[in-house]
C-alpha cells in the first residue's frame, strides 16, 4: 500500500520505539550484548534514556568507569518517543521557585533549569551528534484568559531576569503558528527542536567512545548493598560498583521497592503526518519552532526535518496500544487546531510514558550512601534529563558546582499510590472539564 492509502492505514499493536517515526528514521546502534556473568566498575547506571546516558557520559569525561544497564535499548522509553522539544525551565515559574525554596535557592534553581537547553546543545556540538537540531526557540499558546495569565507571568518573570521572552498576539500566532485557535502566547528564544532518538543514540555512541560499557536487553532485577559497595542483579549476571545511579523515570519497575511510587506515569500519544505539501509546510510553524499550549490537558506540536507535522496529546486509555480508538482525543484536538490537516494524512502513531510529580519539579533522591535516583521530568525531559545527568554525575564525583541544583531528598511516596489509576482517570476528567470552563 502506498501514498495516502498507507498514511490512513490504522492498525492495532503494542507500542515499541522501533515502530515509531523516530525508530524508522534513526541510524541503528552497534550491537550491545546483554550482561552475562559478573562485571565491575566505579559506577553502575540503570536506564539508557537521556538522564542515564548523560550521567554516564559526564562521569566518563572525568575518567570514572561506568557500566550502563538498559532493559531494552538506549532511547527505548520516553527519551526515544517524545516530541523532540528542547524546552527551557521547569513547569514552575521563577517566582514560584523563590516562594517555595527561598530567594537564593529558588533563583539558583531557576537559572540552572534555564541553562538546561545549553547542556543539550553543548553535547550535540562536542560529540558531533546528528540529531536534526534546530535552535529556533519555543512557543507557548493560550486558549483563553487562564492560559493568558500563565503566558503573561512567564513573559514578565523571565524578562525581569534579562531573558528576551516576547509576547505573541492573536495575529502573531496566525502568522507564526498557522492557527487561529489561540488568543495569546509567547516566544522563548532559548528553546529548540531535535530528533530525540537520534540524540539518544548519539549520546550512546559518545559514551561508547569514552569507554562506557553499555548492556542492552538487561533489565535490573534488584539492587542490594553488599558491604563494600552495591550489586545490581540481572537475569544472567551481576554488576558491582561503589555507586549506583537509577535513571528509569516513567519506566521504573520493582527493582527498588517504593521508587516507582514516587512518580505518576501518564501515557501520551503522538501523531505524525506524511510530509506536508509546500503550502501547508510554509503556513504551519514556518519558523520551525516547537509549540505547546497551556491547557491542563495540553497539546504540543512541531514540524520535523522532513516537513512532517508532529502532534501530541493524552490518549484515551493507559494501555500502550497503537489503535485508532486510543488516539481519538488527539485527533479531535488536531482537527480543532489545524482543521486542514485531516486524519487521512496521519502516517505514524505511537505512545510513551511521561513521569509526573505532585510538586511539578523533578527529584534527585539519595536513597542511601552511594545510591542515587533522578526522576520526574514532567514532560520536559529532553533538556531537563540531560541537565540531570550532569547534576547526578556531579554528586557521584563530588563536584559541588555540577551538583548544585535542586535539593537532594530521600525517597518520598505518593499517598494512596496503589490507587493511582483510578485517581488519574478522575483527574483527567476534571482537567477536561476545567479546560472547557476556564481555558
């Protein structure tokens, strides 16, 4: 089947990064055999997403020996399935951080988070990673008055801190985004876009070039202290080290009891069109920025290097299945924002887990001496997870300047976490209602 017929062919299957658009367009990695037998190194990193790869890379740059264990392949989880938007800052605005952490700490957190895109750009440049990077900025859009208040606060607070964030009027949005579905917005010049799986696999190649040992298809089954350090047990072997860093985020399993209960994993769905024709490609996001709105159930979108429109939103279930019924909400939003882009143009669909935290900031946990975790990037993982890797490496290596970001905390637990599924369904229903009542 070819052409528009192929683009409209919907099917049902389990999601895997290899079935996504990114998986079909990223160069493959060399063979990374599973761990068999015993291995030893200075540090074991569990998880081969942006955070784990960045941690391993920053440690290897300092001459520290690293073994990285990945349950599937580098970039298999959210790092290889997201929208590729390099978003500066955290969900919380600088003034909110100051109110929560105090003036000095809050400002430091805000500035470090603001610098996170620079970590991405620096790694891509330093290691020559071909990730289709475009440093074109980021756009946030408001559907109604509540959303406008959010973008106005973003503009005012970052302008007070010397960042050239600019307001967008409705006419600006029509010209720069190609839709009349929003009343206001902002442009932040610090953002960008990239191919996330090319970036993840590029980080993996950089790690290999510095001597990091990467074992794919090696899920960690347990982590235990053995007196002189830590032992990570896998199906066919054991990895020993003085320090272990856990960077599994939304795909955290049961290897460390309670860790998965510190986050709320939420499935999001991504739609990608066939390459747009010249007229649409010139009209939709002609400056090639990534964009997202402020709605509680937000939508985000961008144009890739081949002029495909990418569109993300929540899906209709919590099952990672590629099925048209799972993407009804996203298709409805796509029709609302870009009515000229019909469902018959959709050529790719996939899902992935976003790890949310109740306080809207990611967490650095010190679970014990020599045992760290970085979790909960709240949909901003391209920049923040890359920055977290640098920060976690700073903690492991004892480099205070690199470790000075968010406070290190013990492992919390979300109250009534076993009821997260029911709670999430209620929360999504409430958010959808509030989006309609107070956009």
